[in-house]
C-alpha cells in the first residue's frame, strides 16, 4: 500500500470553520443565512444525506427549513412550494434532494428554482455560467473534489485529468471545473472504447460512475491522484456496507486516494453550506465585510 489517504473529513472541517466565521459576520450585520431542504418520499439514503446536511448547517450557524413531503406528491404542489421559497426573502438557498419520484419531472423542478438560490448549481443559468467561466453557483460534489485535488497538487495546470461518468451532478461539472483549472480533460463513459487505457493516462482520475469497484489497478497510472466519488451500498452477510467506484487494490499504485466513506462525502456538505453562505452574501451585498 503506497497511496496517501486524502482526509476529506479534515478538509471539510477546515472549510466549515471558515464558513462558520463568515456566517457569524453576516449575522452580525443582521442577515441570518437560511437553507431550505426539500425531500420528497422516504428513500433511506436520501434521508441520511438530508439529515447530515441539516446537522452541519446548524453547526455553522445556518438556519435550515426542512420540508419532508410524501412520495405521491403532485408536481404542481412541489412547484408551488418552490415558488413560495423563491419569493421568501428569509430563504437564501433551496436544495431539492434527488432523485425525485417518477411522477415528477426533475428538469422542470430544477428550472423552477431561482438561480441565485440554486445552491446545488443545477439550474441551466448556473450550468451555463460554469461552462462560460462566469460567476454562479457551482455543484457541490465536483467543487469539493476540486478543492481536495488542489490541496494535494497545488496548481493543476497542464495535468491530464480523466473523469469517469458523465452525470449532470458530478461528471459534466467536474470536467468543466478541471478545464477551468487548466487541466487537459478526458471524459470517459459507458460508451467509451478502452476505458482502462484512457484512465491509465490520467495524472488525476475522478471516478463518478456509480459502479462499485469499476476502477481496478490496471486502470491507474502509478502515482496518480484518485478521487472516488462513488457511494454504493453493497449487501454483505454482515449487513450493508458503503463502497466506492474504486477497487481497494488501487491503493497499491495510486499516489493519493480518497477513502469511502470519509473522502468526498464530507466535502460535498461543506460546499453546500459554503454555497448557501455565498448565496446569502450575494442577495445582501451590504452584509459582506469590505
Ligand atoms: N442526490 C445525490 N447527490 C445530490 C446532490 O448533490 N444534490 C441533490 N440535491 N441531490 C443529490
């Protein structure tokens, strides 16, 4: 085993401390940053994620409003709630936990969010801003991965980054962020020819395919920095266990590797609260120290 383990918990704790300080400053100027979290249905994994987000929000002084709604909710009711939150000046960020039940059109819901309250960065205005390199809210998981990479490597300029997976939540925005950081970027997906050979070229390898153990030793160049975004629940005789998209043996060849859990997950939550603070600051410019 040669890879350094990248401590996402510690990195997240440092960022949360900065967020807490800035939240205190904004509060001292009369603004209470607030995040509304909407959960539709009772998917157990989503319930855990939402609970963790609410707990961390409280720890940094961000008020949270939790809306837990039944799985058979009609889309029009969800849109009405979003309209009310959009119009509420005391709410600065709105997060709709995904996935949504099948009767609800996810795209329609995400486009209904006010872009400056869209702390997930999923609205097309924020997606477009990211593609253009303009200011906007950036998706939390890839933004967290970028920070972990910069902690490890400093300037990423000129490095070959390979992202496995092309989801709107992780793969696509991750590729955009790495490009903005001046990497050479390859996006590998299920139709790619010889994914292993493409990944072996990577100085930076981000695995976000949602397939347990997909990235094996022969996919990894010795010394590469490997970020494992996978959170896959695998059933064992002894119960369920969380495993990443990267096989454990990769630790023998990678230069650095994020563990699952304790790598990317804590950073995602920290970036969500960072985005909520920055949404509040943008909505109340007078509450920002100069
Ligand atoms: N479900 C899985 N990941 C995410 C995320 O980053 N944001 C939201 N809202 N839902 C998710």
